[in-house]
C-alpha cells in the first residue's frame, strides 16, 4: 500500500474528487458522480466496493429522484465490480432500499436491475439471498415495497426447488388480494408474466382463480389490467380451456359497466383475437366487436373503429367476407355518421383497408357510398384521413370512381380556414397527383397548388414549394418546364416581397428547376429597388442564395429604436378599450 | 349534563390543548420552547418543539384541519399573515391491556412536527391576476412509505408535498475536512468512502409535484380517489381529474360553464370522491343541489347520475333563500352510504339511495333566520362552514358563530352547543353546554342572539377517526378537546 501511495497521488486525485462529489450539495455534480460509479468502484477494488461503497449507497435513498434513478440503473451492471457472480448478492441491499421509494420510475428501475442481477445469482444463492428479498418486499409495511415485489416473482420462480415455489405462489396470491389498489394493480400487471413461468397445473389451479378475482375487482383500474393478463393467459392454454377458463371473464369485461374497462378491451382487441384463436373469435369476438362499435362512450367507439381493419384482416380467410358483410359492415355504416368526430376520423383512417378484403363489387356497392359520405364530412380530419389512404382503394377499383367526389373535397380542404388543414392536404398532393394522373392534375389541381404558393401563412408556402419539388419528381422535367416554371417566374416580378421570396424558395428547393434558372433568376429581377442576389457555393458543393445588401446598408440611416420599446407600447395601450394580438413570428 | 357521544353513551368533553396566540396583540416573534432552524432546499423549515404549555405565536388564522386515518396527525395551514402548513404529531400510547376498559387512556400531546410554506404569492401575467398565498384545501394521501404525503392547493395551483424524516447524514471527505477546509491534495494517499452517521432527527418537506395551469377559476376542493392513483380538483365551473404522477395533463370531467356567462345561475361549491367506489363522486352547487356522477358511464360527466335536491318550503321563501341554500361543504360518511351537506343554517344528511329529500336535517343556528339581513350586510352570510363525522358516523359536528360548535347525535337525536374559549382552557376542564335564547324570555344561562359575536366563528372542525378527540379552529387558535375519561 505504501509503495502504491507514493506514486498514487496523481491518479487518486480525480477519484477522490468523484467520491467527494457523491455528497456535493449540487444535484448535477452528485448525478455526474453517480454516473461514474463504476470508475469509483474500479479504483476502490472489489473488496472495498463491497464493504464500504455499497453500504454507503444503501443509505443514500434520501437523494433526488434523478440521482436515485441513475444509481438504480448503475447497480444493474455492477456484478463484475463487486467480484463477479459469487458476490452478486451484496448488490441486493441498496436495490432493496431503492425498490421502496415513492417515485415510480426509480422503483421500476430498481426492479429492472434486480431482475438483471437475479440471472447472475447461482441457484443456491438465489434461494439463499434473492428469494428472501422477494419475500421481504412482498410482506413489507408500505405498498411501495409490495408493488415492487410483484415484478420479481417471474425471474426467480423457475430456478428454485418445489417447496420454495409453493411459498412464492402463496406470496403472489397474497399480493393479488392486497388491501391497497396499487398493489393489486401491480399484481394484475405482472400476472401474465408470472403465468408464463408457472407449471400448467398450478396455472390452472392457482393463477386462474386469481385472474378471475382481479377481473371482478371493485376498482376499475385493477379490472382493466386483468384484460392484459387475459392475453398472456389465453396464449398458454388450449382452446377448450380458454373457452372454459378465460372466456367468461372476457365476456364480462366486454360488458363491464365502466367504459375504461371496455376501452381496454377495445384497445387490446387484436392481441386478444390472436391469443384466443379463430374458432372462439368467430363465436364470441365478432359479436363483442359489434357491441363495442355501438358502445355508448365515444372513446370506446373510437378505439374500436381504429381496429376495424386489423380485426377483419385477422379473421380466418374462409368466410371472412361473409362475416364482414353481415356483422361488421352494418355497424361500420352507423359509425360513418357518428356524432363524435374522433370516432369518425378513427374510422376514416382505416376504412379504406376493408376494400381489398371485400373485392371490387362489394367495394363499389357498399364501401364507396361510405367513402363518399366521409369525403363530405364536416370535420376536416375525417376528409383528410380518407384522402390519405386512397392508395388501398386505388388498387381495387381504380381512383376514377372517386375522382368526381374527390375534387370538391380537395378544393374545400385546400381553402380551409385553418392553416393546419391546408398544410395537411398539401402533404397528400403528390400522392393524389400520382394516382389521379397528369391530365386530371393539370386540369383541376394545378391551380390549387399554385394558389398555396401565395398563401398568407409561411408554413403553407414552405410546404407548397416542397410539394412542387415532389410533383416535378413525379411528372418529370418537361412537365415542370411547361406548367410550373412560367407561373413561378411570373411571381418573381410581383410587387409583394413575400411572393418574390417564395420564388426564391421554389428555386432553392427545386433542384431540377434550379439548374435551369440559375442564370434566369438574375434576369427576372425587375423591381426598381432590389438588391443583387449572389449564389455562394456551400462547403458541400450546393449553392446558397444570398442577397447583397451592401449598397442598401450604405444609404440606410440607422434608427436608434427600430423596435418600439415595451414601455412605450404599454403606455399607448393604457387608455385603449380594445387590445389585439399580433404575431411577429415567422411572418416578418 | 347533556352530552353527545358515540355509541349512545354520553360524552363529557374536556379541554386538552390549545395552540395559537392568547391575544391578538401579542408580539409575533414571541416563542416558547425550542426552535431549530434548518436550511433545506432553499426553504426555511422550522421544527418547533414545545413543552406542555408551549405556545406558538405569529400565526393568526387556522384554516384547515384534518385527521388522517388512524394516525394522530393533524394538518393545519395558517392563513394570514404568514402562510405555513403545520403538521402536528401527537404520540398516542395505546393501552396495552384492552380488556380492562376502566383503565384511563394515556394520551400524548400534539406537538408541532414541521412547518413549511406551501404556496408563494404568484402573478398570472396572462390575466393580470394576483394569486394569493393562501391555502384553499389540503388533503392527506394514503401513506405509501415512511414519509407522509399531502396535497395542498391555493386558488390555481395544486402541490404534492412529501414530509419525511432523516436521521443519518454522510460524513467524510477525501479532499477537505468536515468543516470545509481544504486538505492538501498531496496528503491524499488513500481513498475514503463517506459513511452515514446518526444525527438529530430532521423533518423536511419537499414539493414533489406541481399541478398548475388547469383551472381558470378558483379551486375550491380537491379529493383523492379510492384507487389512490387519481384525484379531482374543482373550481367554480369545472372539475378536473388528475393522475397523481402526471402533472402536465388533466381531464375535464365536469364543465357547467354556459356558452354565455350571463346565463350563469349556479357555481360548484364543493366536490368529493366516494370513499370506496372509485367511479363515483359528488359535487354541490350554490343552489343547494348535489349531483352524483358515475365515471363509468362516460368519460365526460356533464350528465349526472343522481340529483339530490330538497323542494323549497314556500313559507320560508325570502330574498336570502338562494344565498343560504348554497352548500359550503359535502362529506361522505365512512361507509359511503350517506353524505352530509352543510348550508348556511343547517346540516343535512342524505341517503345515496334517496334523491327527493334528506333523511335527516339538523338546524345549526335557526335563531339567525331573523338576522339574515344584518348578516348579509356584514358579509357573514357568505361564510363557508365545514362539517365532519365522528369515527363511527353516529355524531356530526359543525361550527357556528361566537366560537360555538355544535354536535348532533343521530341516534338519540340530542344535540349540544359547546364553546371553544380561553376561559375554560384549563387542562381537563369540562366544557359546559351553551344555549342561545331563541325568542321568548331569556332564561338565566341563555345567551341572547344579539350578544353573539359574529367575528368569532368556527368554520373548520375535525374528529379523530377512532377516538373521541376533536380539533376546532377558531379565528386564531386551534383547540383540541377530548372525552372525559375517569
């Protein structure tokens, strides 16, 4: 030691600073120090890490959450630093105390790290150290420790002898029956995971009753978590067992009085469908799905509506068309005219996906009227969603069927009073143009695209120029030369400087045009007071447009207060009765 | 002597403790007892330790009281001029031998556990509104670990506080002495890991979450759901639902704001979650109605499931009818079967299964009906009295004027008026029942209505959930009374 200390001063110093900063008053410094905990441990060596550093860390649970979070994360990868798997159990005390703090993210991270290091325990160590920890947490006074315990059963269960297994099952059972809803929620959330590691006989005899009990808990928040467990448990069981053990609970959940539980079923419907298998789906889930589509709560209907396509896709292919036609489509028709716009827009985003499944005739006969209704919907979101998914229909029936109805819808969206709506429709313009063809586009849509270039909102103008680029890519240079360029050039002589600026944006974005216009741009300036534009080569080789203002600057008189002072503004406003807001951002 | 007690046995109430100033004009920095200042996270926290007759000075207005579960914690925010939340902890010595009921209870005193400022004065720049540093409501959260958690709210902002104890601190630096002097780095030859050493118990309060910017109007209630995961906050026109861990989002579940504010006829005065049904809550209105909503049915609870309303007695109708029917407090009983509402003159108990009228009505100070005109003039008619249940729901208690508070026994239908005053604040002094003369000739021990002091009012009362211990807040004192045990 003496020999090493003589040369150790320099190398010890940074570590000494790190250790001192573990208890610095500044949170940021403490956090940095905790993040370098492995460096400290390495310098201390495995022996001192075990005997000094870890006891210190076990007691530091008074710290800020972010420090504790970093600590919990660090400890998960500490095995080598305490001397390898043989000593891994000495990481348990600090993680145990972290698993009882009130902050959920810290607790979850501690549990995650505990799960990681559980794998590094040898089987005897697991039984000697890890299992007692799980039991301690599970019977802790505070629910924070009991909730943390729920996530630890599945990692140790399979590696312990049968007698211990029985105890663990009993402990988990107690957690499922805990007094506080938080613990029951944690148990319900981990039920599926625990079920997967359990022997099938115990699953049936012990977990299923727990599952049934949690699924009929008095707290909505517990019942809805049982729906998730439903998926994992159904995956583990045979079909007839699913029918007998899981379906009663699921049927009950579909008809639960609380909309949050029904929402959860709707949300997990596709997973449930896959877990339960085609037979029961046909018999039970189809009517359930119908019910959920007619649910009285809009949230549930919206969630169900967004699952229509996936649900239909996952139906067994034989008889699928018939099920959709007789059971699903009537409800879909009702949803199209739903009172809630979220429901309609959720449906609009997936309804087009039904047409490949139904084939051309049925699409024309049944779906087309629905698309047309939605295209005329008062809510722009719904119309947009339909337009954005046109490609699915295009494959089945060709877009011509729709084009006559599409046009008014597009025009209306293009002129919508909300600029976000205008912005959204621009995004779909290249897609539409590609599907409708160049003639239709020239005839009907070109003028709209040009109108956007002079929109009064910057974001729309910007998107419009990008749109031109995409259109040029789609229709080719020749088309651009004939249709776009004349109009863009015409704009460059517009007295409104914003329009001239848009011209520049167009040039900037449109590489195809740029090559043709680099010279032209200098020619087209025609305003009497215009500064020269210079193309400066950028480092990566492309060109940057710059405006040479040197002459303007030379003759400009400086105004000492170009922007009115805040005090002056307030003074002016003082006596006024009306005050309006103005936006200075992005509009100049 | 008539008393009101639980389980049919009459109780004699006796004085136990008083906290607060004796006179209003005592110097504010006058303090008995040991005061320890501890600087913690930019906030001055005082830990006050009082002897048996220690008095706390400088805090004028006691605004909220509450017992949490069976723990002897008492939460008291002081309103003006310094706003401090005071957590008083009493040590209770449980009788070791429960069979021997005649053995007297040994009860500890409530001592100040921690004080801290919960809300600072704020300014809403968008609306040019000053936000006062007062506390409108406080609520305990279920205990999750060794620390205590509570929600407190002013007009606009709700905060979640953690009150925790610390009895260890780290010791040992590598590069400096414990007093901060730096060591010469050259002398550092070995690394030292800090060690935790025991220290004097320190109580710290830290804000854990701040739920802001969700209310346009003044928040009047907060209530924690029985799922321990969500809580509601109500202002004059809206009720929002929050998740305790999410501060940037809340769901509006009730909105009674009319499209045109001129059509506004009523406001929300109080709201509370059912004690064990997680999807049921009630809210009361300034018109005297209580609406019960079921969150299972829909995400928005604009449509109530039940409307509790008593038809007005036409003979009592007057200019003040609507003002005095406004409900100032609504409380569920412990089982959740009944709820109690307090309007200006009465306490009503409703069965959740009967909407048409209350099952019980108790007149708190009916003698004031003839005085409503002058009470309107001095604004007292807008006072918001709270009410509370006793541990087994057999007695209800609420405050009145002249530092009187009233108890009503639901089984025996007897009632009693008691007074919280300095006169009988001798230890274990038995409280004498008071009577107010209600018309006719005044009897010897009666007090005439005209001599009542309307500036002395008891708005807040609390009853220990298990024991017969009550806490009563007067304008500048907190009184604690307990039943007389032989």
